[in-house]
C-alpha cells in the first residue's frame, strides 16, 4: 500500500468534509434511536404481552369517533387486589404496572355521570318467550370504545366504554398521541355497559345516592364491579353473589347496577346506608325499567325528595308506561321492532345544549344498545345515526 508522506516524512491524512461528518452523525443518531426503540419494545412486551397485543387490534370505526379493540388472556387479579378508589387510580396503576407509566392524560371529571336524562335501560320478554334488553346513553360528545375481552379465567364479554372515563374528553382522539392508546388498554377495567357469552348483561347507571360499603372485604370501583360480574357470573343470582363478596367504593360518584340474564330475571342493585339492596323484577312481570332515578322504596326522607325531583327529568316513567301498555291484558311479550323503535324515538342528535343546564358543549345520545338475548346478538347505534353508524355483533362467536 502506498502512503503519501509530507516533507518531514509524516503520513498525510485526508480531512473529512463537512458533509461526510454530518452523514456520520446521522448514522450514529439512527443507530441510537433504533437501539432505544428495540429496548423499549422488549421492555414493554415483557411488562405485558397481552396488553401490547391488544394495541395491535385497536382501530377507529367511525368519525364519532367510535373505536373497537380486543383484549385477551388478561389477569385482573392484581387490579382487583390493588383496591383502587376510582377510574383515575385504575389508569395510573395500570400504566405503572404494564407500561411503566407511559401513557396519555389522566381521566378528568366525566360529566356524563351527573347529567339528567343520562340513561335509561329496560328488560322485557318477547313474543317468543325469550328476553331482550335496551339502553339509551345520553351525554356529552366524547369518544366511545367497544372492547371484546377474554380474561384468562373468565367469560368472554363485549363492553362499551365512554372514553371520558379513560381521560379522553370531547374533541380528543386516540389517534392524536400514541400515549393515549396505551391507557385505552385499561378501558376494560372502566366499563360501564356489557354482556358476556352466557347472556348476562350489566349496566352501570348514575343515580342520586350510593353509600360505600365498608367491611373487611376487598374494595373495588363501580366499573370494576361490572368487570367482575361479566367475567365471573352467568345469571342475575350469581352476579349478586359475586358483587356481595366485595366492598364497592362510590367515592368518585353514585351509581346503581341493572343486571339481566336470558333466563327471565333482572334486578336493580343499589347501596343505601352502606348495604347492598336488590330490587328484582316482580314475580309475574314481563319487564323492568331502570334509569337514573333510584327504585329503593326505603330511601331516607331527604334522599327520597331529591330522587322524586330526579324522576321528573328521567325517561323512567315514559318507558314504564310504554312497556306497560304493550304488555297489558296478559300479553306474553312485545316485539323487538317495537323495543328498538322506543330506543330510536327517544334518542336525540348531538346539538348545542342549554347553557344553563349543560354548558355549551355538544350534548345528546352518545349511543343506544340493544341485546337480543335469545339469538345472542348485540346492536349499537352511535349518535342516533341508524343509517350509517349501526353496528351488530354476534355474541356466539
């Protein structure tokens, strides 16, 4: 090899040009970024393989926005045993455990929990002696997520989540920031509506008063209570049994549970004076209605006055009358077409709301959901848009 020497006999070295130096820096930067990304991916995968896998199923279905996601083989034991007080604590604990704190914003106040006419649900017998259930969910214009979940030791279920409960308020989008996607995986622990493969349906509905239970049992949030009933119960009776094994913490808001099965039973579960109270569908009745108004006949006087005033702005009395008229004269049931028409006719489009009551944000029907408990089908209509935002799920698959 020939080496050029200078006059003093020292080898002559070629100086790198500025462009060559920049290219070298860029290559090193790319190598460092790729190394960090690979390490982070391995780190997160070891932190929660099923949690990472669920992110690959996440997709946007409509411009509402309405999203869907699958979440399989998860173990909820740690989340339950953590005795978390509210959805905010659930999100923080979940991100710390599985994603080491990575994620988007923490949940704020979900105003849907406190709005009048926020929800009504009914359970009824059909003409063919099967059963159906419907629900209208009115609230602010926030994203909706459907999670199809299959726990490691539990029943498969289909769950609807108002994404304000996982920190995404009106106008927010999971698409805007990958950190938001991380925390949406925790949505399965924040569900407010769902049905499992055995035909048990559970709805979490806000109400004027709910007193926390306080025994030596494990504390759970109301949303976690829905999760456990869907995962572990097959009938109304077994759902009540599951729920009775925990203390429910209502410090973040007051709720009652509307539980229905495909064997002819439904019940409203409420908490008064720190004790669970169950109002079953009356013997011989063909339907039951549950709204934001409470059904406990033994409410304290002050609560009763508040609840009576609350009834005036709910859809409870309308649905009770409509179902009663349809089932009058010993009729064995009503048609599914009529039941679905009740949902559609009492839904409202998203519109600028009354500032005095709701502020200036968009308010209306976020979704309606109908369950055919005989054929095991579930139909969701987003934003009262029956023409282009109706989605049907086969619960047998």
